[in-house]
C-alpha cells in the first residue's frame, strides 16, 4: 500500500507541477507580490498532497519562539526535499539561501530570481559571504522577514552529523540579525534519494532565538547542540 501511495503521489505531483509552472511561466511579467502568492499556493499544495496521499503529517513545538516583527535568519537542518516545501509555505515573506547550481533549474529558477533567493558558491569562501551580505541588504529592502539557510550545506541523513558552514555566523555577526534554529526529522519519512515515502508525523522543534553571539566557536557549538 505504501508503494501504491508513493506512485500516486509522484504521478499527481509531477503532473500538477508541470501544469502549474507552464500556466504561470511568464513570471517576469508578474509582480513580486503575486509571485509570492503563487509560491505559497504551490508549496502549500505539495504539503497538503503529502499529508493526504503519503500520510506524512507534521507537529511543531516552540511556535512562541518565532519573532513577530523583526527580520531573522532561520537555520534549519536539512534531511529531505520536504522541508524546502514546508518552510517556504509556513514562513511568510521568506527567501532561501541556495547553492548556485539551483539557478539552472528550468522554470523554477525564474521564480527564485523574482522572489529574491540568494545563491552562493561554497568554493569561493569569504567572497561568497560578502555576496550573501550584499544580497541580504537588498532583500531586506524588499520586505523580506525570514532568510532561510541550511547551515549543513547539504542533506544529512537522520542520526548522522554534518559540518556546520560558518556563513550563517558571518551574517549573524556582521548584519546583527538574530538566528532562529529549527530542527526536524523529516528524513525518517521522506528519505533522501529513496523512492518510497513512509507515513508518519514529522516533529519540528523551534528553539529560543539567538540574539547575539560574538564568537564563532560558541555559535557553531550551539547550532550543533540544537541539531544533534
């Protein structure tokens, strides 16, 4: 039954996604406000399909820790594709910090550009961080309130520890933006590079806001403590 549900989900998901992005392909002619609504509608539909067909639900603790007004960095662990859909849907006025390779994704890359997503080249070190900081200042003026970043840099399987990229600390320190850490276990059910998706309830935990940490070592240690 799980196999059948997975096949049904992917059939509907790909059909719906292709139709959606073909219909709304003239994205460069749309206002950013309209594209935000389209993005939220599409990601929300994927989250709902996941719940309805795959029977993968979610439960969140720590909602009271989410800042109500000021801009913040959302640092999430990265285990699957599910959290990319969910975080974009759940957090309003948000943009992602993504690896530069995703600029080439057909159709969706046009949406990324319109929404103000920030792309980085992890091989460029400090130069890349400077570009991120410049981009953050730009999206702040666009009204962005949440900058979503995956400090691990790549998907890390459940119960494994990844390396924490220092870029999130650089943004936090240089731009004085607080960091909200989110941990989840989506990889238990939406397993990376696995066709079969298992039913279950993804647990998401939001930790108290990190207002200010001056030392990189302390900051990285704290992120690791939350993640692992």
